[in-house]
C-alpha cells in the first residue's frame, strides 16, 4: 500500500482504544459465567439444575429486550445491568440484593480490565508512527477505567495519559462532535491536520469526518484492503491490519 497521508500535512493521529488498539483475551460471556460461578459456589442453594450459562442467556436476552425499549432511557447503564441480572436470576428462587449486584459487577469489571491486552502489531506500529506524528486517543468509556487499561497494557509508555480524550459530564461520547472538537482544540490543530483511526464506522469514522477530519477504518474482516472513499471533503481508507498504518502514513 502506498503512503496516503504525509507528516507535511498531518500532525496528529487519533486512535480509538477498545477493539482498535486493544482487545480482550477472554470474551465477556465466559468471564460472566466464571465470575457468577465464583459467587454462587459459596451459596447455600439447591444446585441440582443450576447452570450459570442459563443465567447468562437470560441476562443477554433481557438486555437485548431493554435495549430496544424506552426502559433504558429511565435507568442508567449500571441500573440496566442490575435489572437484567436480577430478572435473569429470578427463576432460581433466591433473593438478590443490591449489595450482591454491586459486588458482582465490580468484580466482573475488574476481571475485564485485567483481560485487556494490546493487539500484537500495535506497540511496534505506534512506536514507528510516533517518530513523525503526535499520537493521542479519543475513546468512549469511563476515564479511570481507560487509564487503568492504558497502564496495565503498557500503552501509556507510548501515548501519554494526558493525551487520552474521553467522554465526561460536559463532553458527550463519540460520535458527538464535541469530543472531537475538544481533542483538536487541546492539541491546537485544525481538523485537516488530524486523522482518526478506529474500528467503528458510526463512532470513529462518521464522528470524525463530520468535522472534516480524515479517517482510517480498521475492519479486520473487510474483503478489500486499502479501499478508499470520500465523505464530503474527508478521505476514508479501510485497512484489515493495524500494522498497515505504517505504509499508509
């Protein structure tokens, strides 16, 4: 692939974090079952027909139902999780307290953070790009969790944590333009001097291009590598492997 972007015109490369720079070693489903099994191992209950996988199935079914209903507008994501698990455990006829729900999801969240790792081609690629470009991150999620993932994965040794731009009370999540404007203003650059790299077409590509930023869409299952298109005046390039950024830039 020929170089498409140049350090003469582009100064900053922004990256999404989860599923772009890093992924989970273990899927959510298996972590959910493991953590639930750990908790219920000490419960005094009839486990003749007990199978944590049925709870997972009911939890995911409940979550999917609520996702498409107005209920999610009245509850925070955390309370949505609580309600889904409470209903999933209902058939097993034992009381579920708020303390249990809080502890369970805190443990699950901790395990998820521990399971995060950088994709194999990320460290070397970022190190090479950092010699000619400034690197930063624009990612949805809780800032403390993202910072913890950066430190545990070693990402903070390549991209400083003060260049992590995340949603907050005053800054909406991607694809809202506010989070991109905030990052551009902090980095003191115009949209045309930046490129957004991410795996989400809606959050990363559309979010960035609506401000005039160019974008790279990482779609590991895409049939055609290096596909290029225009969205307004912004350019979008599709790649299958993160390492291909070294040729693109």
